[in-house]
């Protein structure tokens, strides 16, 4: 889980998700194909992004504790990441509506990188993307 803060948190989170998609396609899959040439398995990954007020608390006993996330964003993002693997990146409408133009539009010619998937399973409107962002 990643937590992004600040004025451009949603754009930063979406950009990182698109970079993860690129890394899986361009680094991890080729490395796996080279190591196991007879294997036809294709790596798949998904990222879910949601935005809300969130509280974090360290809980547990000394030496055996963990972080507990409380808030809608953590719950919804996890559920988005569990959706069908057609799209490697899913975001909520609140995230989509706050994306910068640079993260919302891409390709040549420029077009919306996010597909409106409508209302899904009580999360409200969500968007999916098959685009990637090159790691430089």
C-alpha cells in the first residue's frame, strides 16, 4: 500500500500506478521470459487508487506490530485492485476528477487514458487504464 499526500496526491498516485504497469511489461516480464523460455505465463498486476481522509495507527505488541489503516480509501483501493484483470489500473471518480491534464491525457494523438467503467459494486463511478508511464 502506498499513501500519497499533498495537493497533487491523486495525480502522483496515478502516475506511479502507470509506472508499475510499465515496469511489469518492460522489465519483469522480459526477465521472466529470458529466465524461463518455455514458460508461457504472463505476469499480471493491478493497482487500485481511491482518495479519502485516512488514519493510520501502529498496533500490536512490541516486536510484533503493524500499521492499521482506517478510512474508505484503503478499503476501496484494495477492492478495486481485486477487480477483473482487464485493466491494470483502476481509480475512483474522485481521483479521476482531480487528475492533472498530464496524467489524464496521453498517447499520440492525446486522448483520455482512462476508460469510464460506470458504477461498480457500490464504489460509485470508476475508471480503468491500460496505459503505462515510462520510468526514466
